[in-house]
């Protein structure tokens, strides 16, 4: 099963799984990311999934373009954010964004880096489209930190997901360091499967 087909098929039940298994982190991550958004911000969100983070950002920013590769995920996100007039949903490939250089004040890519065979391409694109002084915000589950996280990943892999990397906090920091990012700030949303939010300011 291709990754696109998998995420399309799982999209109607994704929120249920996350809510039952990891509610505190699932909702807490969006709220934490929203704290980093200003009312004047023009924001790009990549891999928006079902809109778990989008719905919090939309309440804060001036404008949000929320993108995902899977049409099924976009449909779920659009339903969740239908009350917000400042959100546009589009299909996009995070490794090949069709936006001009320095188009956004903030760019966000939640829980996708560990799924990419070439994450450096995604990071390059995120850095390209964000303005100087703007932030790249990358929340990622650190599922190697607890046994329950590893079991959840195995279950999702059995269903058809394809994880290229798995992180604990130390390996997540090393990942960005190895990519050449030295001044990264981290925030952790704790819960059954914690989420580490990496924040990179483009100089």
C-alpha cells in the first residue's frame, strides 16, 4: 500500500485513534504551537493531517494555508476548520513547495519528518519559504521514549504506515544538529506518547 493510499484510508478514524490513545498530547500540541503564532502572521502548515494543529493556529493567525499530500486528510481538516474564514486548504508535497522564497512568517510541519525518506529536502523547502526572522516549527512524536509509544508505532506500521525514523529526545536533537541547525529551541508536550516541538528561527 502506498503512503498516500494509507493516509487516505486512515483519515476518517485517525482522530479517534489519537484521542483514545494520546488525547493530552494530541490536543496539547496544537495549543502549544498556537502560542508561537502572532495575529499578524501569514502561516504555511505542511502535513496538516486532519487539522489537529490547524484548528488552533487558525484562531491566532492572520492567514493560514494548510497543506497535505493526502486528499483524505485534507477533507477531514477542512471539516474541522470550516468555521474559520482565514484558512485555505491545498494539496502539496512538502519536499517541493510551489511557493515563492520568503512567503511566510511561520511555517509548520507536524509529525511528518519521521515519515520522509529525504527529510533534508523538506527542511530546505521550509527554510526557503519562510521569511528571515521567521520561525520553522516542527512538532514530532518522540515515540522511542516510552514502551507504549513503541507499541503504538508497531500497530500503525502493521496497518500500513512507513516510518523512516523514530526518535527519543536525544536523537531528535542530534537529527537537527546533523542537518546543520545549531540554535534550535525545543518544547515538549508530555503524555502517553510525548511530542517534541523544534523551533528554528531563520537568520
